[in-house]
């Protein structure tokens, strides 16, 4: 995974996103694939069913909804809200940004809520069992054996109070002195950590409905804010902070329970494990935020705003000073002021750099959830999609400000309802509707490789009369899962290194020159056949994954 991603991303040896845009009679339709090893590995691990359902959602978006919007809107002279330009002037990505994202968000929200309601019996069972275990702990104290020794409850209480104090002290969370916010954090964290811990032991961590719990937290938090009249913009951040904290707490609760169960099986001391988990959580909390900010800044594009623009930034909305960063920093060293513009129709917020006359000079397109994939100099830029983050923002804005294109959101919700009535998991399909088809199609290829490997295993173990669960377990133990994990880890590490290169001016310039040379001389990167030729190395790693999954390649000595 590391070598493949380096060859494709750093040295630009082949195109990273082959694409085909259709004309009439299917005008507006397109297919594409971001041929990264990490996405291929994800598809192999999650299996053919979920991978196919996710890709089906992308097919609905790019081969049905976008062409339908293009067909009906091509002859409309003016823009159709929430779009700002006529549909006749939009490409597939523009239509997705203006309309499909809201449909996908509605489908994801409905899928999450349906998943939560379907899980209520399990959640209630988990909560009741967890509370019973908690209330019965006093009888286990005393001279407990080493394998039953936990951290002192005094340490836990002091730690909880310290966390609450830190949360209340951070000004960016808008929770300072907010008693209601603190109460909601404690209430929902206690509830969903207990539920998550119990469910992890019963159905596994990957099946625990963390998304549904987070959606429920946001819905209830926003409704509480609505009742007390907290609908101003600062409370949007407060609601998001509460939801984020509860989401992390629930996720860590399930992970901790799984770790402690593994420790129990091998005879570990729970107290030592809990101390190690504290250090691990602290390390990730101190690093992952910076990694996300780093990736966002590395792939941010500064799009010049036309000089004749009529946009003007209100003085009260202009914030701190900033200048261009990354590869574009050398093109304009001047300092500007930041304007965070909120769309009056409830659409996505936009960030601008404005001059002394309050005139926008650059649109700041972020690396995460950004839409501009080409810099002004023509160099390509990778973007990262975060569907759950967008979903959470839509829930908050929809309840507290009532500014959402509800027709599109409800259309997406109805898609989720139809899928549930058909017996299809709506949440996986809805995520596919929201994500670009380029992201879900390589996941589909990974799922198909896993399907072929599972077919072989089914024949191999036919004489043992294994159940479906046992066959799935055999597939999970195959070397293909290890290689798929390597694809994910190698691709992720290389992606971070490439992002670091983008932040260093000299290295970014070298990378830009490499891309320019490859664009001129390499048919795998540019030219009429580049989209087809770029699939060759991708199919090679697909074949490698299949051969390893079938124990035909890289077989361990014990097996050989």
C-alpha cells in the first residue's frame, strides 16, 4: 500500500481518479474511481454485501439523480434554490454540491434514526444490564484477585471532574458556565457509554450504533436548546461540542470494554490495562486533531474571486488576519482579514480572505469537504469527504435555525424509508448516496475480491458443513485481511507524508515539477487513454489481494 500510494500520489506515475462523463441521452451522468489501496482494503474487510450497497448508493446519485436533475433543469433559465447558478451551466460535481449532498444528508439522517429505533430494545437491554453490573460492584470489593483489580473509584471520580473542568474552561466549546450543557454531557455520556460497552460484548464493536447514538444526542440537545431559546449561532458550536464529546465517550467505552475482555482472556490486570488506555487516549487526543488540521491546511485551495464581485464583508463578521499557506503562499505574501460567510439559505458556510476595503480576494476552499480539486496553476489537489460531519451540521442548523432545503432532505429520508421497507440496510446505502461515486467504487472492487475469496473458502470447507458465521470467520482469518490492513495503513501513512510535502515550499515545488513532466510525457497520467491505463496498476493490486487471500502467494511457512 505504501509503495503504490507513493508511486501514484508523490511521483504521479498514473492518474489517481479515472473518470468517464457521459453525454446525451444520459447527460450529466458520470462514473469514476479513486484507485487508492486504502479504499480497496476497506472494501475487502467490510465484505461484498456492505460494499455493494454503498456503491449502489453512489450509482443512484451519479447515474440516476444527477442525470434526472440535469434533464428536468436544463431548460430552466434561472437558478433553482439552493443552487446559485442555472442547472444548464452546472456539471455533475456542481449538481452534487448544490442538491445531492442535501438528499444524501437526509438519507443518512433517516438511516441513522431508523437504526437507532431498531436498536432501542438492544440499547435498553444493554443499559439495564450495565446499570445492574455497576450497582452490584460493591459486593466485589475487598480481597479481589489480581485479574479483578480495577482503578480506584476515587481516581475515576477525580478524573471525571477534571475532564468536566477542562471542557468548561476551553472557550472554543462555548460551554463556560453552561450548566445545561454540562448536565447534557454527563447524562448522555453516562447513558451511551453504558450502552456502548454492553453492546460491544454482545454484537461486537463494528456493529455498535455509535452514529445513531450521536444523532440521538444531537437531536435531543438541539430540542433542549430550542425549548430554552438558545438558537443563536454560538449555540450551534455548543450543540456540536456536546455531540462530539458524547460520540467520543461512547466510542471509547466500547473499545475499552473490548480491550478489557481480551485482557481477561489472556490473564491481564484490568488496572494496568486501564492506565495504559488512559495514556493511549491522551496520546491520540493530543495528536489526531493536529493531523486533521494539518491535512485540511495542506490541501486547502485559495480560489481567486473575480475583481468585479459585488460581495462585501460586513465589518462585524470580519475576523483575524491571515495569509495564503502551502504551495500558493509564494504567489501572494500579503496579509488579509478572514470573513466567515454564513449562507442565508442555510447552505454551506464559506470562508474568504478580504482586503482593507472588505472586498473578497480569495475563496478559501478547505481540504476536508472542499470542492475545488484544481489549484489556479492547474495542479491537482486531493480532497477528503466527511459525510458524518456534514450530517451533524445539517441536523444542528435544521433544528436551531430552520434554514435547510427541507424538500431535498425529506426526499433523501424517503429513499431511506423505501430501502428499509425493501429489507436493505439504509444507512450503508445512504452513505453511498452522500459520498462521491469515486470513493465507493474502489470499496466495491475490494468487496468483489473478498466475494471471490469467500467462494473459494466455501468450496474448500464444504466437507466440514460450516455455518455462514463460521465461513465468515474463516474469511476474516485469511491472509487477505492482513494484506488489506496493510493497504489501509500504508496508504494512510503515505498520504500524511505527501501532505507534509505540500506544506514545505521547496518539496512542493519539486512535486509540482514532477507532475508537470509526467503530464507531458506519461500516458498513464494524461492523454485520451489515461483513464483506462491507470486502471492497470489498480487491477494488479486487486489480483495480488486475491492471490494472497487464496494462499497462493506470500504463504507463511507453517501453511506451506
